[in-house]
């Protein structure tokens, strides 16, 4: 708003005029989210909505590191069958074990019961078996 309010005009009429001019210029049509539903409008009211939104935007977590390690362990182990090379499987498992070790040494408090690192050799053997079984199934279907 570059224009100052004239002394002869009331604040209400000055504001309404500014809004009308902006509408005519299409200023409101370029706002982010224009024409989109308001996020969370159907959800129950939450007094901490702004805090939760900020945490999502900043990709911050309040989950204790040991719990994050437990979740990551489940995700990595579940996704191993999608990997096609043993080297990739070993790399993913080594990264997972490092993440678990860091979680155990984190200064952040959390549950006392931690999550154990995976036995890479045992998991790789299981992965090989599942790959061989999948290859046999594919060959049998053809």
C-alpha cells in the first residue's frame, strides 16, 4: 500500500477502496492456495496447529532417536526385496546400523529399550534366498 489515507476519508472507506482496487487488479487471484480448499478445515480444532505445521515445514521431529531408529529399521528391512544388488543391500544395512548406533548415543532422552543393529551377513543370506525364490517364481510363470 503506497498511498496514504486522505484526512477527508474514513478508515473504513479507505480500506474498502484499497481492497476493491486490489480485486480489480487481480491481486487476490495470485495468492498461494487460491481456489484450493483450506488445509485441515474438516479436522477438529487444535490449539497447537501452528506448531505442528512448523515442524512439518522444517522437517523436524520430536520423536526420540531410538524410536526413529526402530521405525527406520522396519522400513529398510521391508524394502530390501526391492533392491537388485547385494552391494546395495549391504550399503543400506551398513547405513542403518550407523543410524542405530547414533540413536543409542544421542543425548536426547527416549525409551530405555533400544533397537539392536542388524546382523548384515544373516540379512544378506535371507535376501539372497528371497531373490532366488522370486527368480524361480518368475521362471515358473513363463
